[in-house]
C-alpha cells in the first residue's frame, strides 16, 4: 500500500503540470488540490509502511525518487516560464541542493555498502516548506501581485532551509566522506 502512495505521488506530477497555468482560473485550483494530495502522500507512505510493517529498501528508494521528482520537475516547469529572478534564484538553489544531496547519498551508499544517511526533522521540514511554497506558486495567478510577493518570500525561506539541511547533512556525515 505504501509503495502505491509513492507511485501516486509521481503520477500526480503530470496532471499538475498540465492543469497549472499562469492565468487565473479553475484549473489552478484543481492543480493545487492534486499537488497537495501528492505532498500529503510524502508523509503518508512512510507512516503506512511503518504501521503495516512493510518498510523496504525499494520503498525507501521510491520515496526518495518521488520526493525529488515532485520538487525538481515541478520547479523546473514553473521557472521555465517565469522571468522573475527573485523566484528563479531560490528555485535553482533548491534544485542544486536536491541534486547534491542525492549524489551525496549515492556516494555514501556505494562507499559504505548501504545508505547511512538518516532523514532528519529539518529535512522533512524542508520538504514540507518546499511543497508549501510550490502550492502558493501554483495558485498565485488567482490572487494577484501581493500573493506572488508572499510566494517569493516562501521560496527564499524554502531555499534557506534547503541549504541549511544540506549543511547539517554534510556536517553530520563528514567523517564518512574521507
């Protein structure tokens, strides 16, 4: 069941991208609802796996891939038609962090024979904040300039927390990088 929730998270990316538009409208609301459902599955799949005793290495890997796809693909799509540097810069910082941490995990997994990196509260908070900021971006065409400025602030906060969580990971596991 948990893996199905993870796969659902990946599958929901496509309708979100198809429905979301830079123009105000009902499609943005539908895209927002689907994106929020995808975000909720991020918390539910692990909970379901632990409660049902069905945790697995495959499930953990699928969860990691689904998280990265949800954030990176959605960010790339939205910043591809956004010309505001105040939104593009934090988005690129978030994307770089996601790629670096994935590479870091892969490096440590190959070196140690397993992935020693444990998900931290700050990393879970980072993902939640990223999903929150992206949700604001999806619906921002429906609410005007002030809401868009609030969205930009959320993106900078998400970028800061993303980089901070990367710093925490690197500091925690620096002894394994030798």
